[in-house]
């Protein structure tokens, strides 16, 4: 046998051995079902501690990291996306990475993006590859003065941090620290540091609009819980602004728009392309709100639902004038 043939045979053998022993990375962007082991294998290992910030959502992801909604929902409950994005919304999903605990759970990070909202989701799978729980690790907002970050450390504790640049140039910081409670099958908050210098007065963006309708008023309790109703552009509508902060700041909800009257005491907000439907039911001294599919408008485990008392209207005093005095009983 010639030397050239011998070398050629060896190379062919090496290539054949490599092809047989190397495992092709699964593709999750299609519609065909896949095994859960392939789903988890698809995620690249993370180097801990791992940190991500708002800029994670500015970069363009490779198509090779795309996970189809059908494949994702094969292993993860629909409610995971519904709570963050609302009913019927199917965000684009990209694999970020995974962290495996030896002989225990595996954590997967998934970037989810829709036209209206973005989120970094932390999923927990058991040691037998069964989905257990999920939590939003990062949900960026549109406020220019705040930045957010997420950290997963070597003890598999994860921290959500928010920083705010104040008007005087100082920086305020708040954070929540979570661990995965394997016995309970959920994430548990173990420490929280509230954002300092929290805003204590809310600016109502529709406050100066006309309020001639009998239900046009402000409803709610305190300075940071407001359901404001004003006249609409047409008689069949109302303009509204809802801002709620409940549960010591753990529940934040906000929505502004127009609702249409469907009966003398009931109006409904419904817009094309928005899964959120919000119903306003008015009584003499309160308004009740009922939502459907508004998860993208508020924090997890938080809703607009509830009854809000009507506030007494105090007519503002125009500068340079005196408040009207009570009429005298004397003739």
C-alpha cells in the first residue's frame, strides 16, 4: 500500500469517527416536538457569577438561539408567559444560558421579547428534567432615570437590582434577593432593600382635562393609588389614567387610554393589538375595575381589579382671586 493511500485511509477514518461521536446541537426554532433533554442541552453553560442588565435587550440575538413558542410551551406552562405578557401574546424567545446544580435542579435563562414588553425569565427544572417554576429575573421599563440588573451567583442566589438617578445627581438603589425553595417548588424572597427616596406624590397627566360627566372624578386612596376619569373626545367615551401601588410597593400597575360606554354605568377599554381589556363599573361613590389579559401592564401577581372610592373634589383657587365666601344669613 502506498503512503498516500495509507494517509488517505487514516484521514477518512478520523472523519468518520468524528461524525459518529460528535452530537449535533438540537434546533428548537421549528414546530416539531423535541425531547426535554434536547431542550435543556440547547442552552450553553453560564460562567457564574452571571450578570445581565437592560442592555441585554438592545442587542440582536442570533437566529440559532431562537426557540419557537410551540417548543417552549411543550415544557413550560402557558401561565409563565401570560403573567408577564398577557393572554394571547406570543413573544420571541431566545436561549441565554443555563446553570446546573450537581445532582439537583437546572436553571435556564430565556430572553422574551414582544412589541410591548421585554423580560428575562429564570426557569427551574428538576434533576429529572421536569419544569418546576419560573420567575421574571428582569423586566426593563421605559423610564430614562432608572436602570436594572440581574445577578446569579455561585450559590445560585439571584438578585434583582434597580438604580435611579435623582434630580440632584445622586444615585438611589434598591434590590430583591431570591433563592429557589426546592421543597416548596417556588422562588422565595429572602431579602429586600427598598429604593431610597421613593416618589411620594403622583403627577396625574389628565388632571386638567374636562370633567363635566357625572362620573368624571378621581377615585382611590392615598397619593399613589389613583383611578382618574375625565371626559372623552366624544360623548361615547371617557379618558382615564390608572396608577396603583399596593403591597408596600410590590404591586405597581399603570394604564392610560380611552374607554367606550357600553351602558349608562359601564365603560370598557379595548384596543386593537392590545390583549388588555379593562372594564369600569360606576356607582354613585365608587368605581370597580375588572381586567382580562392585562399582565403586561403590571407586576407579577398584581392586578387592576378592585373597588375604588370617589374622592371629594376640591376646586383649585386661581392665583389672584379669593375663595368664594359663604352667603350671609343677614338681610
